[in-house]
């Protein structure tokens, strides 16, 4: 029972740290109603594998800039879901802003993508 309580205490500590954005890896799979983003290691940094569900034939991989739990990546205009994604990764998900152009107008939309557990392999 001692290990069960210790594990529970560690989980509470991780949740508190994750909520505050402290010492949390940005790796994971995050989804909304049409997009999947897998943030994973690549060399000495990170990359995002991005999939737009309406057009499953386009699987875009781009580098990600990571500073602590803050992540920025850009999907090129030639790919579905084009724009700049910037936000913070927590245990709950990836929350921030999607900046893109729609009908010639620059828009900044809030995003709050839940983390998918357990983290499956990158979308294919």
C-alpha cells in the first residue's frame, strides 16, 4: 500500500507541475475536430507531424521551436491547416493560438487541443 500512496502523491505532483507548465516534455499527440499534431523528438530538437483529417493524404512534418513547455510550429500554406501554431503544452493538452489567413484576412483563433492518452504512434 505504501507504493500505491507514493504513486498517487507523485501523480498529484506531476499534475500540479504540468498545470503550471513546469518541467513537462512537449512530446505527445494533440487533437481537435479535424487535426492531429504529434510533437516528438528529432535530432537535438523537436518536430511536428501534422495531419488534417479532411485530407488524410497530406501528412506534413515541420520543425518545432520548443522553450520549456512553449511550442511554436508553422504549417506551410500549401498544406491543409496552414498557419502558425503557438501555445503551451500541459498534461491536459496544447493551448494557444492558431494564426492563419482566411479569405485574405489574417486571423488569430484560440485553440485548446486535448492530449490523447495513451499517446499513439504518429498519425499516418
